[in-house]
C-alpha cells in the first residue's frame, strides 16, 4: 500500500508543479507586465479629451511607456483613445482595481480622474483638458 501511494503521489506532485510553472504570468523584458483592467461604467464619462458612453472598456498601459494609457473596446480589439497619464502614488495599495471619478463642469459627464491597478503603489492620473 505504501509503495502504491508513493508511485501515485509523484506524478500528481510533478503535475502540480508543472501547472504552477506554466500558469505563472510571464514578465516582459522591462520586468513587469502591461497593466490591463476591464472596467464598466453605468453612465457616460470623460477621459482626457474623449467622451466614453456607458459600457465596458479595457484600460492598459504600454510596455515601453507606462505613462501612456490606451482605452480599448470591451473586446480589446479597437482603440478608443490614448491618454498621456501622470504617475501618482496610491494612498493605500489597492487589492482590486480602483477608478476615481471627479465632477466636470456643469452639465458634463463625470471625469475619470485616476486608475489604480491591484497590488501596485503607483497609479495613473488623467489630467483634465485645458480650458480654451
């Protein structure tokens, strides 16, 4: 019984180690993954100079310039807008994605003010466009 248990345990342990090794996210050459988050807005919002209708969008940073945030459609197939973001430090490291909204001028949608990726102390602030 003992030898049978040992023979059965070895393949299970090796299989588990293989699954963990292959399921671990791969790091890019810069030492980090591109941050990507799917977010759903229940109403219209503005980000940078672009208005987004209510719906689901993908926010992601570029691997070669993490201060550039791309906003894609929910399928991550079509670019909606690109925003030059400003890195900011999170007051508390979030354990889940955090999107901060702020009020815009009267009769305008709320603005996406900041995005914080889970487990990251650095977030991205989206400055309001300059008034003309």
